[in-house]
């Protein structure tokens, strides 16, 4: 079976953007290619969706300006049209989409793309079923159509409140799609099942696994010695990211 992963890039967030999955399939002797907007690895089976598009950054910025002007996101880029003529897409048995809203994607093409090929979309945040946000921060207007958004300043930022329009566009698009969804947590599964935009689609809970060859119990003494950590100290590991979605403020409060 010929697998094709499609996403934004390969090495930034490779756990989530399909690249690790692509490499794992290759290691298992299963055919896989990865199509990305931005390539940073030297993997011979990872390819640019459109090399010509990548060589025209001013064109890409013009598309971004267009979407910012009309307060839309991942709804108008021509990059996705390149998939329709890409041999890897045409020859694929199944296409797996990852974080496509991070790339210059055109969600309007998804009904056609999913009609042409058996398709899967792994979603990691709420963008697919909200008016613009990747985290509703307690707001539940995504269940009824958005509009009067209380968090226009959260990604993806809106300068005017087009959240209701974006919500309706997504609902219309997803009604015409034929694909399966994958989520990694029960929380996301519960949200998808409550979404008027996505609840009709088959959705599968597939928790992230761990590579037990890399993450396994071992003697911590050498690592503590190398890092200068006294043996009696308690060690906390967390992501020092100032994004409100990453929980650093909660770590500080707990400490």
C-alpha cells in the first residue's frame, strides 16, 4: 500500500506533522512519502508539494496578506492545487493530512481531494471546527456557529469578527468531504462528537505512543552527574514556552 503524508513541514514538530509516522512506515517496509510546503530534512522520500511555489516567497506572502485582509485562514492558497497534479498524490492508495491549517492550504479543495483518494486527517487542535481559534479557552460558541467571538486575539488572530462566516464555510466544506478523522485524546474526541461541523465524520481515538527504545527506565546517576544535578534533588521537566496554551503559567503557580 502506498501511503502519502501531507503537511506543512517535516522537522518542526515532526512528532505531529506526519514525518515521524512516515519514517516509521518506511522502517517497517511500508511505502510512504511525505509532501510538505517546507522541507528541512535530507530524507529522499520527503518532497516539496510544489518546488516552484517554494521559490516564490513574495507570492506566498501575497496570499498571506490576502487572508489577513479578509480575516480567513487556510481557505484561499493555490498551493493545494499542486496536489491534484502531483504523481505521488495520483499514485497514492491513502492520503494522510497533518496540520494542514499551518500550511498555505485551501480547505475548499478538501472535498475534491478526499473524493479522489481514501483520506485521513489527524487533528491536534480545534481549528477545524471553530471560527478561527486553535483553543476556545472555555468559549462554547463553536457548538452553535461562533460569532461575537470573545477571543479575537488568539491564533489565528482576527482583526474583524469573521468567526461566524469562517464557521459556516467550514461546515459547508466538511459536509462534502469523505474522510476519517484521528484524534489523540479523549478530550478531542468528545469535542469532535459535539461539533456540528465534524460530528458526522468517522473519528478514531489513537493515543500517541512512545518509542520505548528511547524512553525507558534507566539509571539516572550518569545523567545527573553530567548535568551537575545533586542526587537528592527533585527534577521537574517542562516546556518553557510563553504561549498561554502551553501551561507555563500553571507550572509557575504550582512552584
